[in-house]
C-alpha cells in the first residue's frame, strides 16, 4: 500500500467508481478500523458501525485477520451496496477498502 495521495481534483465518489487490481494504488482513506484478532461477525459489525458516520463516497479501510472475512466482506458489499474498492487477501492479514454508498 503506497503512501501517495489521489489527485486533489478527483472526488472520493469518483474514486469509488474505479476498481483497481493493483495493491500499489493510493486511496484517500477517510477512516480506518482495526479488527485484527476478532472473529466473525465482529469485523463486519465494526465495519457497519464505522460506516454510519461517514459520508457517501468516503473510503473506509478495514484490517482483519479472520480468514472468513474475505467472503464476509464480499457478501457485505453486495448486500449493502457499499463498494468493495480493493481487497488485499494475501498473507495472514487482510485489508479491505470500502466506499460508502
């Protein structure tokens, strides 16, 4: 995950439309939630709670260690309409970037 920033002229909502397969793509992260060490359903519950005070188009970064979280976050995005912009599912830790609808 790079530390670069998105072009300031591009809004967060526009960034959500584009899904990039590259883990080096920079995101403007508006909020982070660390759910490492927590098992299902806690990562999703914390994510749901974290999204409540965010604005449409903002990006939420969630870090998790539960292997089931990969499947859970894909289903959560489908069911809620929030976009799973990127997921790094390599290694023992998983990182998800969700764009609030």
